[in-house]
């Protein structure tokens, strides 16, 4: 069994990817907004690169979600994507 601490970066990376795809944003779009290459951004989503707290906040702002929604490990949680509507995304394990 894997250590839960080792799994968290992969969960965060997966949450970022799922929300990006839900928003119909490309990796190129997020990379440009973050001023990094698409390859560097891809490594974030794959969990190969460790991201700073500042980078996590930048991604949350671009995706228009709260940071806590990106770091949620409980896959029963529904992410509220638009506070003014019932627009939600169920984050669940793959």
C-alpha cells in the first residue's frame, strides 16, 4: 500500500487536469497564462514537477476555483465551479 503522502501530489495534479478539461482549457492556454512552456505545464499535470504554493494559487485563479478545491483528497467532494449557478464537477478517483 502506498503512503498517503506520496499520493497527494498525484491527486492535486489530477484535480487540476480534470478542472482544466471541464473548462475546455488547453495545456497551452494554462502554460501561457503561467508563463511556462506547455511541456513544463504537462509535467505539473502528470505530477512529475513539484509546484510551489504560489504556482498553486496562480492555477486556482486561472481555473477560477478555490485552492482547497485543487488539494481535495476526498473524492466524494463536489467542486463548485460557479458560485452563481449550480455548475459543479464531481472529483473522483480514476
